[in-house]
C-alpha cells in the first residue's frame, strides 16, 4: 500500500483517548477510578473516564457495545479542522465513516490507518467533554 499525501490538512495535535474492550464495565470502571481517574460519562454498556490536568481519556467498552470497537482518538478543539480532515481524507481516496454529532457535544468520524487500526478524529468543545454525572 502506498502512502497518500493529504496536502494542507490540519495537523493532529493531541492524542486524547484510548478505547478498550472490557468484559465487565462496572469492575473495570471501579479499577480505573481507584487509580484516580474521574468518571465523565456513564452508560449501560460503556463509560468514559479522564485523568490528570490534560483530561487524558479512557473509554471502557462493554461486550454489548456496538457503536465502536477498540480505537484511539485524536482530539481537536475546532470542529472546522475535523471537517477539513474528513474532506481531505475522502478526497485523497481514504475510506472514512460519516461525521456525526454525539450526545455529549462532541462530533467525530472513524477510519482505519494503513495497518488496520481504528482511530477517531474527535471535536471536543473548548469547555471539554460534557458529563452525565
């Protein structure tokens, strides 16, 4: 596979979160909260935690969670940059999923890198990811 040039695409600046599959969301959530992570979003089959002043994130995806699988995400504070990256990747022939809005005020799209790893390009509002806690 040859590498494709994206031209004037905005540069990724922050690796914002990693999403992992877990067998038991409650057990995993408790483990990570005992390490000092803060619970930001809690749902029936997944949750999102953050750590440190940089709000580095960890999504715990339960066995029944189907909206996404294990992945890592680059975070952007400007939605237009995510839209630009989405358009540039499509124009260069790279397969990308649709850009969609989330309940927490973020917006994103998914794609695979050249090695088959899933990643997400995620817009995060300046005030951060909304919490349902």
